[in-house]
């Protein structure tokens, strides 16, 4: 079903919504993702009063979403139930973190460093919505994939995303903590990516209310210094990676030196950092060399 609106109706609606709170970029995200008006048509509306657009949802439905976002800080992605990420759109829910833009880069950093012609096993530790697993399975269709999470609700969500976005590809979901459920594949994993919880306890309450009030704490909190999960993953990496296998981790803005040191101290080589789109050292990469 489509709902037709004139430019004037949409522009007036936008003004009314912004009085309630929130930012223009968020409102335009809602019009795009839930309403189906892309950026180009949004610009056209602003310059051509005779222009009219078809929406996927009536404006009343978008108003309800915006009200909930403004009044209760529920992230728009959760309210809409979808989130574009890389070249696909994921189903999202409060069972897992909303996939962040910076994490898109982690997948490219990994893919640029492996020999894609050699077939192997990849793993996404702490898969959440399955974002990284979907990206890896689509980029490496001949490989065998393993998406791990300790939360059954997250695994159910990841499964729906993998089934829809990566059908007919060899991936499996595993329930458990980090490497533990992958025991049969220890020593065979050629590419392992993780975006573990890394927010230090004390910093948590200072994050945006949308994050603090609605995203799963288990996917965010990394203990006193934020590195509990990273330490666990790095501790067993040498044992679990294949010879030459690559480990890629995301971490907080000020954890680079400590994560690189942990990688070296646990016997990994070719240790390097990479920065996110803001120039912040956000990723750590290392290989099992012996
Ligand atoms: N980047 C996320 C945030 O700042 C945290 C992700 C994580 O802990 N892995 O909200």
C-alpha cells in the first residue's frame, strides 16, 4: 500500500515533528527507511512545491514512531525494526546492538588482508544481529562460517538475518561464550572477527540515553577497564586460529595501545592497528604466525 503526500504536507509534518525534539538527520532517516523517500526525493520536496511523493507508511504511523523516539529515547532502528548496514538491510531488535557504521570498516580491513582464493573457516564471535556474519558469508561464499553468541535471542535474530540475506551459504550458529562452542574447529579458523563489549563500567552511564536505556548491556559492558571480553578472546586466539589465521577486533577509542600489547603478549604477530572514519584508532589486527 502506498500513501500519497504533497511537498507541502511533508514539509509541514517535518516542522511539527522537530518541535517535539530530535534531530533533522534522524527525522530524514525515518522518512527514508520507514517512509521510503530517499535522499534525492527529500531534496526535491524542499525545492519544488508541486512535487508529491508516495510513502510506504501513512504519516500517522511515522508520527507514532517519532513520538516514541522523542518521549522514551527508543532508537529509531528498534522502532522501525530495520537498519541499513554495508550493502544490505538487517532486521534489528533490542536483543542485539544496533550495528554501527564504524564496524562496517572492520569487515573491509579483514577482507583486504586475507587470500580469498583459499577456502577456510571464518567466525564472528559475539555476532549479535549477525551483521558481520552476513557480510562475511556474502563476501566469502565458498568458506564455512561460524557465528557465535551467548544470547539465544541474539542468535534467533542473527539466524533470521543470515537466512534472508545469505541463503544457500555454508554458515552455522553456535551458542556459547567466544571460542568455547567452536572447539571442533580450534586450529582451523582462518579469519575471526569480533566486536566485543568494550565500554568501561564507569563510562556506561555517560553514553547517549538511547544506548543506555535500550541497547543490551551485555553487548556493551566490558568490565572495569572495558577489556574483559577482549582479554578472553585474545588469550585463546593463538590456540584457536589456524596457522596464518587473522584476528580482527574492534575496541574503544582509547584502548588501542592496550589491545595491541595484549595481542603481542599472547604470542600473535603482524600486530597492527587501523583507524575508523573519524581517524580514531578503533581496530586491532593480528595473525597467528607460529
Ligand atoms: N561502539 C559502541 C558504542 O559506543 C560500543 C560497541 C561495543 O561495546 N562493542 O555505543
